[in-house]
């Protein structure tokens, strides 16, 4: 019973993908919005779920009687400000988590809406990005949510908005600055350099000034001590496999020409990251979180790379069962899975 909510969460996109074509766009849109609301509820109102649950309670507790400036300088600025606001509104850590879930799901939904098979993309996102990351690494999940929104607007050649959303993500978790270079791959050279320097300097400057001690701590923790991240090799390998598909069948996947260079660059990073995992697994694993959109992109387009309906169907089914297997293996065999079990929700406790 403790695992059933997670399997239910996985079955939501599977059910959406099976909606018959004769239903109206209104019905499909209603199901899509309802699914988003349910994801927000299950992520935001979770109770004692995730390996860092205790740490996030401590973050919140530190802001209850603290000043706004203290909240800013003792955490990632935007996350500290959010905790301070929720503490003074009396909404508790659940208020923080709901707002973070809203941002994350909004970014994911925005990215998925640009894909030809959005439900299939959501199936790929659910086992790890949704269940593990958004329920376990709240700050980084928000940063990834903004990153997904940034990639979505980049497809529409909105370069300033791309840098703006990445900057917002960096204020929740400074590691989001990893995405800034992708904005320089496209568009007018003068525009992208000017915007990138402005927004990148803003986010990175605030992060360096307010969080220098944490930068030092992260370097020592992730690189010098070479901490091992359990399962990192498997997760990075999944990104690398998606990268190989993009490099070999980029045009067949019908990736828009405007953003194909971006995803090719991401693909190369994913492939290069695979051997590095053997050296600095935790650092590479954290970077790999921002490359997960490549998996979503491939899953949401892979069946379209084939001409025959029968082959498309086989590709579709293989993706569903592959990610179902990922979810089952993680829940039953991952060393950190007990921190997610049993699933509890404050609305039902």
C-alpha cells in the first residue's frame, strides 16, 4: 500500500495517453489541467517524504523568528525568502512545498505542451524527475522547473526570457547557472551575449556574494572528497542514451531546427558525463538533473521517428514499460527509497 500512490501517479499520464481521439479538445484539456492539479497536490502536500525532509524542516524553522535579511543570506536567496514569507503567513513548510510544486509543475507542463506526444514525455519524467527530485530535492526541483520553462521559451526564440527564467532558477538553487551557456547557442550574437551577461551576472553575483561559504562546502563535498552518489551511473547512462538518440536521429525526432543545436549540445554533455561518473559521481549526478529534459524530449518524440504504425506502437509501448521498470526498481531496490516510503499526504493524515 505504501507504494501505490507512486504507481497511481505513473498511471495518470498512461491514462492520458490512452484518451481516444474522438474526444474533444476541451475534454483533453480538462484532463491535462486536472492531471497538473493532482501532481501539485501530491508533490506539495506530501508529509515526511524525501531524504531531505528533515533538512527542509530546519530551513523553515530558522526563518520563523528571523529577519528577512537573515533568511536571504542563510539559504539560496529566493528559497530563503519563500520560507520567510510562508513562516510569517503561518502556512508552514507545506505552504513552501506547494509553491515550489506549482513552479515545478508549471515549468514541466509548459515544456511538455511543445512536444508532439506530451503524455509520453510525462511518463518519462514521472519515475525520477517527479517522484524522486521534486519530492526529495525541493530547491533544485524549482530550479529545474524554471529551466524547463526557459527551454520552452527558447524554442520560441525568446532569448531574454530564457536568461530571465534561468536566473530565477539560480536564485532557488545556484546550480541552475549550468543552463546559461545554452542561451548562447542560438540567436543574434550581440543580443544573446548582452542578455546572458546581464541575467547571468545578476543571478551568479547574488549567489557568490550571499553564499560563498556554501560554494566552498559544495566543492569540498562533491569534488575533493569524491562523494559517491548511489545509482548515479544508471541515471547518467539514461541521459547518455537519450543523447545518443538525439545525435543519431535528431531530424527523425522532428526537433525544431531553431533548438536542435541546443539539444545536440546537451546530448554531448550527457555522453561525456558518463565516464566522469566513475570519478566524481555526486557532482556529475547533480549536473545530470538538468539534462533530464533531454530524456523527456526523446520519449515524447521517439515513436515519430518511425514510419509504420506498428513500429510506432512498439516504440510507444517500450517507453511506457521501460519507465515503469525504472519506477519499480527504484522503489524496491534503491538505497534511499525508504525515505520516500510510505507515501504520506497532509491532506489525508
